[in-house]
C-alpha cells in the first residue's frame, strides 16, 4: 500500500471510530495516527531484517505517543487505538482487522513461553481501557474485553470477557457492529450472581412470612 493511500486509510479509520473529531486535520494530532505511521515503517524494516533501524523507528514513535508497538507485531487493517497512552503490543502479537484498543491495554507475554509468546487477536475485537491479555492464545472474532480485565486463556468468538482473571460471558453469535463498541456497558457476572442471591433471599423471606401466617391461622382454628 502506498504512503498516501495509507494516510487516507488511517484518517478514515480515526474519523469513523472517534465521535470527538470534527475535522480531518485533527487526525494528524492523534497518537494512534502517529504511532501507526511509525509502526508501518518499522515493520517493513523488521521484515527486511534491519532490526536496529526498526527498533529505532518504533522507539521514536513510543516516545512521541506513549504507545509501544514492537516492529515484529503483525497488525491488520482498520486498527485504532483510542487515547492510547500506556498501550503495549509485544513482538509476536498478531492483530486482525477492525480492532479497537483503549488506553493502558497490554498485549504481552507471561515470561514462560518461547517463540510465539503473545496473543492473537481476531477481527472486530474491542479491548477496553487497562485490560491485559497475557500469553500465546487467541481472542476470537467479534469479542469484547472489559475494562481492567486480565485475560490468561483462550476466548471463543462472539464473547465478552470481564474480571480478574477474565471470565467469559457468551453473547449471540453475530458480528459486532462499530456502533456497539461500548467499553462500559458490559455484563458483570459477579453483580449478576449477587442480584440472583438477593432475589432468592427475598423469595425465601416471603415464603417464611407466608408459612408463619398459615401457622398462626392453624393455631387459631384449634
């Protein structure tokens, strides 16, 4: 892909994903735009085995944006980092198309693996602020990772993950449209369990009250 075409693509992606943007010129100020321009150059150098130059270019991008993408990572089309500060993407990470990351996300390794050490992220995935995905496994297509989650194992397609450690909450098997990218309105399984216990407790309390009333009526009849 040519340089001008790449710039146009990055501009279109950012304008599509971020409702706060009002003009195309603002895109050039975005950390996501800056770091991706550095990454695309660094990745080409890395593939041609110019490892020092690749790291030099990527580190310049990291210093300017607070986003660290290893030049060896493989990133598909339609990739967007919102806000971006503190994002880290490891060397053997593979990212599919139309993926969105928020600030503070880490796609890292556990320190216990060799070779492929980092996660593979499917298409149409959203990873919310502060989430950590650690290890060599796959996050399935159309999945959401909730804010602050720590994911340590495989995630099936069309899933939502929340909590520490990450817990899968299955969703309907359908493509995740961009307008559904909501990093706040995700299921909370712990709260759902607490609500269920509260309902059960209320039902039992009402049943005890009914039984006590029936017992008093029986005693009166005697």
